[in-house]
C-alpha cells in the first residue's frame, strides 16, 4: 500500500483514555499519517478522544447518528445499532471524515476500541 493520509474512525466507550486510543490507532495503522480522528458526536468531546487527536496531530471530528447512519459500510454491527441507533461508528466516521474516500482499513477492535480508516479524498 502506498503511503496516504488517513481519516480514522473510532468507536469507544465513555472515559476511554488517550493513551489507549493512540495505542489502538498505532497498533492498526503503524506510523501512517492521521489527519482526522472521527467518532459519533456524543463522544467527540471526550477528554481522551480530544487528547488522542492532538497527540496524533489530527483534527477531532464528530458526526451525528443521522450522518453516520446514512453511510453504507461493509461491517455493520447489530450491537452498535441497538445501543446508538446506527449500524456503524468507526467505519462510517472514517468515510465521512475522509470526504467519501475508500476504506483502507476495515474495523478492527484493539483494547476494546474500534478502529477503521479511510484515505482522504480531498
């Protein structure tokens, strides 16, 4: 895979520490460049999420359940759908934050955090 800048979607529980988020992103993506870290809007203001974005040199972005629900993803989750009313957070947030780019990394769970990434499309 050629190097590209990524938008990373994250599914996380409230109170997740920045250290864990950064470690999960690096476990999945290695040292690839992360430009945007995205999640559902109700988690986008979490201190750990905001700090993780800063450590990664990325913009922190949040999307509403309606926005996330409008994105077709390869791996929707019934559990996420029951809890949040959308089939995907990580994959859908990655696609939206990338401007509609293709998923470069489908969802992977590391340390209880869901990570997905899409290539920036702009």
